[in-house]
C-alpha cells in the first residue's frame, strides 16, 4: 500500500510539472489554506504549442527520466524533471525576482547546443538561479544524458528514441529518413565517412568517396575508401558497398578547441588512417623552458590496444549529425556548424596560439 501511494504521489508531481493538474491537488490529504489571499496559484495550463513541444520530445524524455532516476535521489530527480519539462515545453522556468520565466517561448531540444545554453544561463540568470538548482543543474543533467544518448548503440549509432521523437541523426550516420530514402547531401563524388562494422574495426570511421547507389531503393552505397587499400601494401584503393545508414558527411576540421581537453573527456583519435573513439587519460605539458604544445594520453574503452600520446592535431571532438544539416559537438565543447563547411574555428585566439606553438616546436 505504501508503494502504491508513493507511485500516486510521484505521478501527481509529474502532472503538476506538466501543468495538467493544480499543485494544490497533489497531496492525498489536503490542508485548507489560511486565506484565499495567501493561496498560491498553480501554473497556467500548457498552450497548444507547449503541448506539441512536449509530445515531440516524449520518447527521449521518457528515456531521460529512466536514466536520471538511476543517477540521483528521488527528490533530486523529481525537481530536475519539473524544470526540464518546463524547458522542453517552452513554458520557461520561473525564477524568484525574474520578470518572466527564463527561456519562455524557447522549446529546448536534446539536439540543442546545451553547453552554450548552460553558459548563457550562468551569465544571464546566475544571480536568480537559486544556486544553480533551477537552470544550471537540470541543464547539466541534460548535457550528460545527451552524451549517453548519442553513445548508445555502439560507435555512436543513432538512438532510436532520439531520432523518432526529434528527427535526430547521430554521428554514427543514418543519412536516411525513416523510410530509408537517402539524404540530400549524399550525391555522387561526395566525401563521406563510413562507420565500420567489421570485427576489430567496429565503431571506427574511415573516409571514402561516394560513387553512387548500388540498388534501386537507394539504401546501399558504392564507395571508394580514401586510405584503405584493396590489398595490404598495395596502392589500389578499396572499393566496396555499404548500407547508407552507416554513412555521414565528412566533418569539418576543428581549430582552437584543445583547451577543453581534460581527463575523462571523450574525443576521437586519428589512428591507422581512421578515426577511433577514445577518452583522455592525462594531459601533459612539456617542461619549461622548452615549452611547446600539450600532449594528451588517450585510450579506447573498447579496444585495449588503441592508446597513444599525441598532440591535439591527431584528435577531434565527438561530433553528431543533427537533422542532416548541421554538426553538434558533444560536451564539453558544445558548438554547432553547418554540414559542408571545410573547417570550424572554436576559438580564434586559441587557434592562433596553437599554430604559433606548432611552428615554434
């Protein structure tokens, strides 16, 4: 009976967070207010636009809640879900002393640059944010879940929950719609990356040129790899077929981003002519007075033999493809850039400093 009552209370709190039920009705045994003038009004009903925003996010929100409740206490999870529901619906988060709810009219999505959103919340609402519990803490949980969501399925394959609710495509590819039709960027001669599926290579990505479709349904691509050869030691480039769902456009070169590399950060390593997912273990700076660019010790959580100590030039942020139109860099980088760009400068000052350090070295 205690468990049943606890579930009822939990469901009612969720209904209040969504604006479907008044706050005064969430208690099983209500106590009358001292006076009508002191009674606190519940949140206004959701508008049609806000309800539609919540409906679009329903599947990944459910997954987020399941993940969240395994990460923190029940009370913490309840509060985070209230705030996240307000952010996702576009209702906004009411802050003490604020003129209007923060981010009113902006429906936050799991495909947004959440790092930039958290930085904006700190700058714009820091003094009103109740120690970070109303905005920075729930956005921080969304950032962590964004990493989990895009990492699920191995090698960064698209999360079914994310793609079906938010029309989202991850870094693992899926250049097709739900019907399997090819995306607009997949044209003959396009530079692409192929997510490998063979034993010992699974999850890594290799560059290739798209030669055309190998079937009438346009679900299978014919490719010529940029670096892989048909025979070991040979010069002829390997030509083979691969499902279009394992392709994505060739990402841009990222400049001026290495200052955010630190132990525990996920990134990708250029290894054996392909990109492999790794984690930073240690950041090393050359001893003074010699100086020079920092070196990073990285390793693969999947393949123990994939480890190296390299400069930032052999690393790149983890990028995911959103809506087939733009790249999103996962935390702690957090930026977006258009598909087709040759390069993206994260920090121009840092890019210039890196170039000067490389030249001096």
